[in-house]
C-alpha cells in the first residue's frame, strides 16, 4: 500500500492547535503558520485550504 499525503492536527509548545500537510514521504509541505485557541479553528483552516488551493493560481513575484 502506498502512503498518501495527510493533514495532521496537533498542539504546539504554546498549547495552541496547529495543522500541517505531510507528503507521502513524510516531509512537511505546508503548515498553519498560526496557532489556534481551539482544535476546531485548526480544522477549519484545513477545510479552507482544501476548498481554495486546487484553483489557486501560481504567481511569479520575482
């Protein structure tokens, strides 16, 4: 069975909730960049990324 990318929800050292997107090879490829007071906030962040990321354009800001 091939591993798949996954979202992980966890508490950080400041006791805030965060999420990270982990590739099938175990590398972190995205994270929440901010902590949430409630686990539900981190879960909403994941749902937001899932909803908008597929259609997001790639912009060269060089």
